[in-house]
């Protein structure tokens, strides 16, 4: 299922009617900032999860080497 040109046109018309031409650039900027912040937060969480996973993997190796 894909979005066709008719659906996109309808959405654009509804947005123009609801918000007007002056508010659309403000909304676009806010959406862009929100998207950037979301991606940044997602990358941070992924990085922290990878660090935790690596520390959990390394933990059994440290225990085995200390027991020997």
C-alpha cells in the first residue's frame, strides 16, 4: 500500500486550510527540530545499550580469569 499523489494533495490542502500559509514554516521547523532530537536520543540510547551489552559480555570473562 502506497500513498498516491491524490492523498498527498489532500493532506497539503487540509494543512493549508487548518494552519494557513504563515504558520507552515514554523510547523516545519518545529517538526525538523523534533525529528533531530528524536534521532539524537535514539542514538544515545543505542550507544548506552551497546555499552551495557559489552560490559555484560566482559563480566564472565573477568570472573573466569580471576578464578584461575
